[in-house]
C-alpha cells in the first residue's frame, strides 16, 4: 500500500486517497474553503478493512490542516466520532 496522497481541484474539492498499485483502497472526501477543511465521507474497501487505513487517512488530513492553519468541519461520521473520542488530540483543528 502506498502513502496517503491528496488530490484537489481548482475549486478546493478533492480527496485524500491510498492506492495499492492501480487499485484505490480508501479515500476521504473533502473540500477546502477559506480557513475551513470540510470532511464529507471516508470509505475503505472491504479488502483493506481492519488494517488502520481510515486512521491513516485521518492522520494525513489532520496533518494537512495543521500545516495549512485550517479548521476541520467533520461532517463525516467516522471523523466526527474520532474527534469526539479523542478531543485533546484534535482540539487545535476542530471547528466546533
């Protein structure tokens, strides 16, 4: 499995994703507008479930938010649950 990569279009819509060769194993759909990064959906293929891929996508997204002084709006149920469960870890980027 490759590292997590980010693909954004000129309007700020895109996704973090992970590939295994040519096959996409997971993605996190996002948009960036102003100082906000909104996360809409996280999905991992059944083949990659249980291997920590969603957590790696989350870590890449949070790292990007921190490096770019963005606040995260977690509309994705997975991201929102992680932010609530580990408040101290994400307090600096969570737009509550």
